[in-house]
C-alpha cells in the first residue's frame, strides 16, 4: 500500500482518526494536520492504526503532539488495531507506556 490516507469521524464524544499507509516525513504533515484539527474539537481521540504499515519518527511526533494537547484539555489518545510492526516501534521508543492500545476501535472508544 503506497497511498496514505487519514480521516476522522466521531463516535459520541470521541473522535476516531483512521490512518492507513505509511507515516513518514512526507505523509506525517497530513496526519499532524488532521490530529491538530481533531484535538481542537474533541479531547478524547482514538487513533485507528489498522492500515498503517510503517511508522517513522515524524509519525511518532504527530502522535505525541496530539497526546499532549488532548491531555492538556483533560482527555487523551487511545490506539486501536495496532499492527505488530508498529507496536514494536512504539515499544522501542517507550510510547506504549503513555498510550493504551486496544484490539478494536469500539473497545478503545468504550475505554473513555
């Protein structure tokens, strides 16, 4: 999958941001822009990573920025459907200690 896409929707008072493709230096600005927009509207965010096949430091930065902004607003970011390769990156940099991951979007939404 070479194409990158990111879009958001709402599920009650939770924003669900769905991303697919690769989070790299070229595509992460789109992710950052979407997360920034969403954090301005909702402070509870589920990031659905089911279709994400690669996560670079630029993608990590966008996630950390959203996490910090949402926590400052009294909410948080939860992950859903994290692949083994992406989870490995998140664990390596210590982000799995800051972010809770769930096997489905519904489970992540319900955790708020």
